[in-house]
């Protein structure tokens, strides 16, 4: 735990190996949706950024979002 982070007293921290296996850092992404995104009418657009490498890609549909994530994961997994 780093300085300034509070620990939830009701929940013990996960074991290091458990956290690494369940949520590896090299698979972390930020998804930013544009103003035009409206899930009620299935309109999705925005960008994805891979946190470890900084690679970014734009998407214009839910299908493109999944394709971008798959592409970035395959690139960083090599």
C-alpha cells in the first residue's frame, strides 16, 4: 500500500499472486466515450487507451470497440 491510500477495514487486501492473475496490469485499458454515445439507441463512439503502452485507438461502434480491444491485446501480448 502506498502512502495516502486508505485500506477498507472490512475487506482484506487480495494476495499478490491472486491479484496478478485475475487482473494483470498489462491488460488495463481506459475507455472514453464521446458525447454522441447513447446506449439506448446502441450508438457508441470514443477512444481506448492501453495503460501500459499508451497506444490509443478510436472506435465508432460497439463492434469496433471490441475489435480495437482485441487488436491492442494481441499486439501487447507478443
